[in-house]
């Protein structure tokens, strides 16, 4: 049986969090991957996220702490990447991906299982944001309008497959029952 965390446990966790984040920042600086001090802001955001995750997981706070902590940690990573000339104009899909992942974590934490009410919007946000990231980071060289004009029938195919899956998962009435006929 596990006892509740003590102040010593809290201090140990906070010390570990600070050591890992400051060490990461200094490593980025000494290897020349970031300018001096350019890592401080993103790591403060990540530290805030880590603290919220700690409060959610160890202290048993609400799922809102877990969702916000997940988002802040992912946001800190994106901000670190911005130090490598990643601009907000093309990195916004990564923010949306972070929001979708955070929403999924929040939903799982609050209900202790995966619920469709959280899964479907989260996956939709992540898939759409990754789709837009392909255009934002110029992985797909054609313009979005041209791409949609050419590939829109794919939406019908995906929608049809989703309907087949929904149909196959739907419980059937009378399944396994015998029909009695009268003479």
C-alpha cells in the first residue's frame, strides 16, 4: 500500500524536474543548438506543465491539471523548436496537435477509460492538424486548394468506411434468437 506523498517527496520531485530541465537547456546551449538563454522561456513553460502533471498524478488533483500539464509540456517543446527558426505561421498545426493530445489525456484521466466523447474529437483534431502540418511545413508541395479539388472524393471513401465500421459495431436485434413459426 502506498502512502501519500510527503514534503520530502515533493522536494525530490521538484529538484529532479529542475535538474532535468535546466540540464536540457544548458546542453542545448553548450552544443550550439540554441542561443544563450533562449531555452529559459520554453523550459519554464515545460516546468509549469510538469508541476501540473505532478499535481494530477501524484497529488490526485482533477483531470484538468493533467490536460493543462500535458498541453504546457508539449507547448514548451514547440517553443524550443521555434528557437530553430520554426515560426508560429507554420507551426500552428503543432499547437492544435498538442491540444488534441491534451484533450485525450484529460478524457482518459477523468473517466479512467477511453470514451468516444473524448476520443473522436481528440483524434479528429490531431488528424486534421497533422494534415494541415503537411502543407504548413511544405511536405506536400501543391497548394491546399488544388489538393482538395483533386482528392475530395477520398472524403466519401473515408466516410463510407467509417459507416461500415459503425454498422459492424452496432448491436443487432434478435441476434442468436430463433424465430418461431406457427402453423
